[in-house]
C-alpha cells in the first residue's frame, strides 16, 4: 500500500473514532431520565403510532359515512401514508428487498431468452401497441382514427428529425429511447384512458384551481373587496384581473413549497421518484433528480437541487438537466396559467408525461459518451437554505413569491407590449402593399406543419399553430393569454393537444434564465452551458410536441 493511501486510511480511522465519540456523547446527551423518560427516548415511535391512529380514526368513519368527497383519492392518500409509516418503522430493506428480488428475477429470465427474441419484443411492442391504440378505437369527440394515426406519424417524424441532428448517431442508447417512449405511452394510458388515473389527476387539478381561492382572504385584506358597487348599481370586479386573482396565490404557493422544503418533504418525494426512475431508465442519479424535480419546482429549483454536481457533470448530463427544465413548467407557473382558464388536468398530465420524453430526446440529440460520476447511483437532492423554524421558512417562501410575481408582471408587460409594437411596425410596412400581417400570423405559418403532425383537426390548425408559435417565440403566459380568447371556438381535441404542445418553458426568454442560473452554480462550465442551452431548449420544445402526439394517440 502506498504512503498516500496509508495516510488516507489513518486519517479516516481518526475521523471515524472522533465520530464514534461524538455519537456516544450525543447519545448520552439525548437520553432522558425524567418523569416522561420512556416517551422522550421513544418519541419517534410514539409519533408514528399517533399518526396511524389519527389517520385511521379519520379514514374509517369517512368511508362508512361517505357524505361527500372522492373516496378513491382519500383511499389512495391513506394507503400512501400507511406505506410511509411502514417504511419508517420496519428495518431498512424489508419493503424494497422483495421488489428487488422480483425485479432481478425478471431480468434474469429475460437474459436467458434469445437476444433476437428480446430485441424483437423490446423494439416491436411499443410501436405496435401505439398503432393498434390509434387504429382500433372508434371515432369520438376526442378524435378520429385518421387523426390518431396522424399523431403516430408526427411521433415518428419528430423522433426521426432528432436522430438526424444527433451529435453522435452511433452512441445513441436505443434501450433508453424505447424505454422512455414506452414509459410515456404507459403514462398516457394510465392518466388519460384509465378512470382511476384520470380521477386522481383531475382531483389534483381541481385542488390546484381551488388553491387560487385560498389566497382570497389575504387578497381582500390587502386590496379590499373583490368588487365594488357603484352609485348606478354597476358592479366593478377587481378580482377578475390577472394581477389580483392569480399573483397572491403564487405567493401562498411559494410559502407552502418552502415550508415543505423545511420539513424535507419535497426532497423526499423527488428522491423517491428518482430512485424508481433510475432502475427503469439507464441514466445517472443527477439526471434522475433533475428530471423528477422539474414538474414540481420548475427548472430553476430543479437545477439548484443538483447544484453541487454541476461542475462534475458530463456534457450529456448537463444537456439532460437543461432539457428537463425546458420540457416542463413549475407549480407556480401552473397556478398562474390557471388564471387564463387553461385545461388544468391536461396541463398537469403534460408535465408528468414530458419527464421521460425529455430524457429520450436529450439522449438522442446528445448521447452519453463518457462515464458519469453518479452513474447508476441515486443521489440526494441538495438544499442549502436551512431556516431556523417553520415560520422562517414560510417568510422566506413569501419573499421569494413576491419576487416571482414582480418578474411575471414585468415579463408579461414587456412581452405583450413588444408584441403590439412589432405588430404595429409590420402593419405600417405592409399597409403599403395592402396586406395585413402580424407576428401571430407569421408564427401560425411556421408552426402549421407541426400542428398538423401533432394531430390537431384541420379546421383548428391556424389558430392553434398561432398560439404555439407565440409560445415558442415569446413565452407561455403570452401564448395562453392569446389561446384563452379562442379556446371556446375549438374542438375538444384541438384544445387538448394545443395545451399539451405549449406546456413547457421552451422559449427564447427562458434560455437567458437558465444560462444565468447555471453560471451562478458553476462558473467554470460557462462555455459548455452557453453551447448547450439553445439545443436543450429545442429538445424541450420537441418533448412537449411528442407528449401532444402521445396524447393524440391515446385520447
């Protein structure tokens, strides 16, 4: 053994000894021998037992009486809480070991099969399943067979274009590609077609819409009543404006999220999802955490959760983390978009379905050619800010929320005003030729083929393409503000697929946001971040379009 290794081992032995001493002293300090010593020495067990009794005592009468409410969602919530309690009480590995045995047993059986058979089944089942889903179902208000088959064609075209522009075609992992696409297809079936999945996501979307009203009391205290009756009995509503009705809810949401951060709930949920994804799709732990966090906290917070690893990421990993941020929207922006009357379940399911798709598109465009530091290892999300108590966390969340509101107001004001300015300039120039033109029309012409490939009905192609163009050129708020004015005139399929196609941060303005954030996290990676950001933004846009194609196939 070399001298350096001996010194390293000796140092770590000393550290371990000190740690043991600290643990012994801590144990002796933590032990309590007063009147309630047994309780304080077993506080966690008593808390878990109390939680079990309270939840069970509330759940059983609710199911028996069943006055109102969704019993299915309540049962799933109760089951999740019981599973969490069980995981806390039983020895580590008791619950996961049987799953691992079954998983490894299934993998061993597959390895014994002929490789040709495994490839035929693995690469053949997903496309056949999608084609049969599109072709066998009867025509309904959600689409015809022809429209669903067009969505299949759109999926093939978008994947083919991404493959053509791949950095290294030979390095593409087709296992990741087909696993991710099939995973997205399964998610689409579970969320859109399966009644239980649809009820769960519809319930979550309803609660998100109700969340807007939870901030009403605080809003009335600050801004006064929601409406004022004038002397001529005319009612003037104040709460109908975007700033008054939606932005206060964003402050409340930011405070709630920060509170959940303080109690380690967000980190635990993200880590649990990442530990599952990493066994399904062969990517690194950092990529899993960023991909799973993006739909909940947005691209900025998701990037910060893997901040300590940014300097050590491969370029493929960095591209994947950027793409995951561009392919979804955050919970706060989701609430903001609800103010425009957006289809909440569609927008919510789009965010979830885009997670595996972002992985697939990024790994096609920028395949992994190195060995990532966290390859096959689940990492814990980082969280630097540690508040002293819950009130401190809520206060920090509210402060962050008001900053977010200011940014949204400023961006909306600037972007929508600039759009009007650009239309005015174009209108003045083309007025000499007797032609009416605008940014919206130009965007609709450019996005018309993509809107058709997604599977949007021919009668709604132009207005939907116009909204999609505004989304990719400007931002999601300007796009949904424009889209909300025409939603009532569209077919249900057109409204659904356009919502899916626009449900992301993939636009030019977001590129600057991502670059500035990552440069703060890792200044030494400035060159790579600047080079990869535009490619990642395009991949995020393609991911949402593919999500729209999948929705068009299964809807």
